[in-house]
């Protein structure tokens, strides 16, 4: 198993690709066997032509009349028609096999992507996954639909043609095969270099997709911080790298194909010269020499197609290696099964965490979250609040220490169990293409219309959804009803209500709502999720005021823990935050501009 040059997502090695190919062939073995059989029959019918031409030559030399030639010519016509019909049937079966197999590849890819841990997806970036799921899967699809059947047809034809030459005369057959040696040497040279070249090209394409997507998504940030030149330079560097990898594979093809084209005539010329020499010595007839030369001339067409398809196979093989590589990526589900949590208590013990390219973010955090508790986590930016929320949601695993629910590590829970146990909601929401109903049923496919409306009402989204042209059945997205940030946020929160997790973690989940709506929504969620645990990363301190307990994070450490009243009375970091925020809100109420809240 190898990886891309970014080292993020794995790439299947040759053995893995072969195993995956065998698995796909076995999944539809009847269609594959039928395609092979039909191609064999088609190739067999095509062999009759050169042999019958050789017979015609022998018949004419023997002095037989026109009738014998006409009978043989009729057989040539019948065999040509049979070859045409069998070849079309074989291609039809092959294309159907290819489409079904491509569907399996796509479904497996989606299943594997959904099984990836969220942390692995974030490290990989959208570019690599997008490139694999679009360009690479499309290349594999072209191979299965077009290249595969054509290669199968040409391979069977080539083998039958060579077999026919050996059947006519073993010496001529051996000489014809020896004449293919230059082609074999050129092919060997090409294959040694092509796979690595195409893998590098695919990795460069992923990098371009990642940089372009990141630049487009962060366009406003780029403008605000005047990063335009830096982002242009990064895009140009990625494009230059992609250009170099593409030119490398182009140079390989520029050497390989001309070398092959020059050597196509070598076997034919060689057999004609050797056949004439043998004929002079009475070792072989003229008809056999003519038939052998025609066979080898006929052999160049399937051989040319095979070599072209082999070149395409190198590209698609590299793409398939990238697609199949996800099978070796770390999966979200626990290996060997995972015990059920004894209860819903969350324990954080001695947790430390550091990102790959940064210092330690969490420094020995200890925390217990009781079932059904409302906990607010507050603190200045960079204190580690969001990182802690990701560990509590099982997205990341701690570098040291443990995060458990009911005595079981949260990150080891199987995806379905984890999603029912803990749900993290941030301010980054996604509206899926489809109707409002489709966007909600993702969370709970068995939900009734009454359940959907109850969830929308809980998050104050029922009014604007009822105002839509088709209510729940109104399409959303670019070709439907556009949604703003607050509406997308409300849909995400409605999905949370439908999912009904035991523990809900809100990290700026209502940041795009106005303060009044945000507070109302949070209280409505608390009412709907009564007896459930709610952990809120609080940026508006009214959330902390309403919570059962407040945890204060500073510089990666948990410095204070208690109720709102206890912490205010303690006159520590939380009390200072509360006084600052409370004074600002009072000033705002009097029409005085307040300071930015922590």
C-alpha cells in the first residue's frame, strides 16, 4: 500500500487493484463469461477469412474452376456477417457488464467515504476526495464501459490469430512472434514508468482541486486580508506541478507509440521473406504463406487497439488505485466490535491534544458531564473550546488521556451508535440538493410529516417553510428556493431534533441567528431535548447564565467549573467575562454602542 505525495489518503498497490478487479469480475461473472464466449466466437469467425483466401490461392494454382472460388467466397461472406453480429452482441453484453460494475464502484466509493472518520476527511481536504469521486471514478467508468470490452475483444482476436498462424505452420508462427520482440521491449519500458506517472498526475490534480476550492470558499477572507497575490501564487504553483506531471505522461506516450508503429510491419515482412525461402525448398505451400501473412496483417489491428487500451489502462489503473485506496483508509467503526456504554455519563480524563502543525491545544483537561446536564463552555478565542467539542463528539481522538461515554471511548463507537449518542452542530451547515422534506429525512428516514413540522417549529423555521410555494416539497438549492445562512442553520438544528441524540454539542450553532432568535431557539431545543445532555460552546453568555454548570477554558486548561452564581461570586475569569458582557448589553439597551463580546 502506498500513499499520495500528500500522505493523506492511501492508494491501493498493484496487488490490491488486482484483488479488487477480481472481486468485481466475480460479482457479475455470468455477464463476463458471456462476453468472453461471444468474443471468442466472433474471433473464430474472423479467422475463417484469411484461411479461405489461402484455399482460394491453392484452388486456383491447382486449376479448379470458378465454381470452387465462388463457394469459398460465399463462405467468406457468411463468416464476415457472423463475425459482425457476434462482435456487436459481445460489445452489448460487455457494455452492460461495464455499467453494472461502474455502479458498484460508485456505491462502494460513497460507502467508504461515509465510513471515514470526520478527522480523516478534514485532513484529506475536499480536493482529494472530490478528484477521486469525480475524475478518477469517471476514468474507471470509461474503462469499464468502453476500454474493457474493446480490450477483451481485441485480446481474444489477437490470441486466435496467433494460434491460426501456428496451426498453418509452426515455423512461420514462431518467426512472427519473434518479430513482435521490439513491441514487447517498448511496452515493458512504458509499463515500468506509466503507473507512477499517472499516480503523480492524479495527486497533482487533487492538489489543484483542493487549492481552487479553498480559495473560492474563502474568497471574502482572501480579500479582507489582502491575500490575493499569495493565493494566486499558490494556485499557479499547483497548476505548474500538474502541468509537469501531465507532460511527463505525454512524453511516455510520445516515445511508446511511435516505436510501436514502426515495428508493426516487421512480423509481416519477416514471414513473407521466410515463407518464400521455405516455399522454394518445398517446405510450405503458397497458400499457407499468403494466409500467414494475411493473419499477421490482420493481427496488427487488434494489437494496435490492445496497445492503445493498455495505455488507457495505465491511466485508469492509477485512478482505480486511488478509488480503491479508500478501502485501506482508517474507518470510523471500531474493529472487532465495541461494548455498549454502561450509561450516558461523559468523562474526560487527563486529555491532551495537539494539531499536526501547531502546539498543544489542550493541556490536561479533566471534566465530567452528567446525563441530562446543561453545560456551557466559555473562554477567550484560542482557549481550546472547539477542540474539546470535537473530542467530545468523537471526531478526533486525544493525544493523551481518555474521553469516554459510559466507560467506552467515544471515538471507538460505531458510526450509527455514535450518531445516536452524540451530535456536534457547528455554524457550518449544508443544504442538500432536494426538497425541504429530503433535507430533514436525512436525520430520520421514518419521520412523519407531523414529526417534521414539530422539528421545524422547535427551531422557529415553520413560518418560512409554510410560506414556500410547495411547503415541505419545495426544492432547495441553486435550481430551487435559495436559503440564507440562518435558514440553513435552522434546517440543521431541525435535523438534530429529529435525530434525537442523547448528547447535543452546540459550537456556535446559532451564531448566524439574531440574539433574540438564537436565545429562543436554544431554549426551544432545550425543551424539546429535555432529559438529554446539552453542551454549548457559549459565545453569548446568556447561554452560560441558563446552563446548569459553566466550564471556563483558558490556554487549553479547565480553570473554573461551577454554576453561574458560584462563578460570579468567585470573582474569577468568568466573573470578569460576565461583567464585561453584561455591561455591554446594558449599554446597547440604552442605544450606546458596546464592545465586541468575548
